[in-house]
């Protein structure tokens, strides 16, 4: 019979959902639009021993990034995920994934709950969360994503401010009309910084020759240049680019990563908590 660690048993007494609205210090613009506020759900999971774990939902108000929104996340968490979670105690956070399998997709909603359970599990075991997840580093070099600005001077100013604050890597948003010349000016102003660009699906294969110009700027990557659900056309584009393609919106699971690597659709994957 399998020996259980009773210190790891998670018998939930309550789950609290707190909805917050975070006003951004600076409006954030991508090819999708302009964002001033970021609504979030903070999930607090409390077990019968009084140990508390915290998770966070990352869905937006509108379905411009994925199909999930703040309202659909709240609906899924309250009406489906929490009832499944309450069916029985947990021995390990991996069981949450199995318990949520009957619910298709809705990964942001699931991740909010899973994050709280992982945090609770780590606290019960008396270890940092990164160790519970299998990590070995206790520090991480932080990068920042900077949205499309009203002019180049504003972009250069924000990059310098981020560097002054200790950010190590810079990712700037691009779209048709705000791309090659902008990246050229940024690279001239900051010749040595690790630099990336994110297109949020703003281009098509008709833009191959245009996107090839990005190879001149020693970028770490170009993120999601083509369609949100595409793998095949990204594979075709990567054949023409020296700059590594990073896939974000196209990747929903480990299986998606396997397919993308097999096809040659990308060399880097952006992993979010969803």
C-alpha cells in the first residue's frame, strides 16, 4: 500500500474569491488595443489546519488574448471548479489537474485554483513554492514588456527607466507601421541590451520579406508574428528568419509544444500561468 505523507493532506475548509481592479501605472498598448486597468481574481484556499494558499487569475475583461474573460473565469471557478475540488481531500496538487479534466480548456480559470493549491501544499511542507515545483534557483532575472507608445522618444524613455529599475531584458510591442524603424532606433540607442519584439499576431505570410529585416538587430526573438492558432505558417516563416520565433497564443499544452518543435514552428515558447 502506498505510504502517504499526512503533513501534505489538503482538506479544504473554504475558498475565497476576491475581485480586484488594478489601475496600470502607464496605459499598455499592443496591436490588440489600449489597456488602462487590469481586473484580477485573487484566490485564497484555506485548509482545515488554517494554512492559506494564494492563486491569481490572469484573464482580461475582453476575449482579445484568449477566449476566457473575467466573467467566464468567475463562472467556471464558482460553478464548476470549486465543486470538483470539494469532492475529496487532496494528497498532491497534481491531483487538481486530473480532477479538472472533465472541464474542457478554460485554462486560466483552472490555473488560478491550481496556483492556490500549490502554494498551500508548499506551505504545509514547509518549503518555498519554487522548490515544491521542482525549481533550483531562488532568484530570477526579470524582464519587462513595453507597449506601443505615442512616439519614439516616449519608448526610449520607458526603456531607460526600466533599465534604471533593474530590468534585464526588454520586450517591445510591434505592429505594421510601428516595427522596423522603431526597432532600429531602439537598437541604436541601446546596442547591448537583450531585446525582443512581440507582434500579437499582427502579420501574415505576405510580410515575410518585411519581417526578415528584423534579422539585422540581433533580437532574442520575435513573438507570435502570425495567427493565434497557427503552427504551420509559423514553420514556413521560421525557415526564412534567422531570428528565433517565439510562440505564445498558439501554445496551450505540452502537446502543442511537441507539435510546434516537430514542425519547426518556433525555437522559443512563452509560458504563462494558464
